[in-house]
C-alpha cells in the first residue's frame, strides 16, 4: 500500500441510481426532434434544461425509471417508446446521482401533458439544429467560486449545459456517425 485510497471496480456504483429518457421522434419533414424539459424552480436542478427522468424507486430497473419518470413529467406513454439503447452513464458528484440515459424512439410527435410541479416547459429541438456551430457557445462562468469555460447550446432563453449537454454531446456524436453511414 502506498497510502493512496484504493480505487475499486465497485466505485462506479456510487450515488443514487437515476435514469433519463432521451426521447426522439420524426417531425412532419422526417427530421429527428428531441424532447427536453425546463425544470420548475421548486425541484432539484431547478430552472435547468434536462431530459425527462429522475431517481429510481426500489426494485425498479434503470429503463423502468426512465419510462416512469417520462410519463410522470410529460405524459409519454411507456408503451409508445422503443428503447434503442443507452449512452454512457454519468455520475454527478454535487447531487450524488448516477444517471443512466436511455435513447427511445417514438413513431411521431406524442401528445404531451406537462406536470406543473416538475416541468415549467416542454422543449422540442431538431437534432440537426444542435449540429450547427452557431448554436454551440463557450463562455467563462463563475461556478462554485471558480471560473470555468462552459460549453452550452444557445437554443432557448435558458442555456442547455451541464450534465444534459454532456449526454447530448454523446448523442450527437452517434447521430453524426449514423448520418455519415447513410
């Protein structure tokens, strides 16, 4: 032993298990749209853009969490979602959440019902729009008494940044690979 704490394989299991759904659907022009939410000011991650999701309940699988939370928050019927797979899990130290993101396809734009206790606004964004450089910005922000360069998408009055932006970046990388293969 060299006095340093050992890093165990189980360390990736830290945090509260949480899941989000990355809901995608083709619009009338067959362009893929992603559904995002703007959180109300009264809940965790208040006032931020996010994917629908939350913490897992006892004996619930990560996919079940993503589908349940999406139904509770914006009314997506779980039976209408075709889960394509997941993107990389993400641990958030500040909230002690371990997030499992699942990409799910819907056949068309769903009828949505916003839960006003959790969601201030439902936001639809075309994936191709997020690929355009004009929407991706970088600024120096002061966060927790530190100045950091923060990348974000300027697609709404509230920037799309943080954990959601990290997940979105991976989704867009996969989407770009898909487009290049066509």
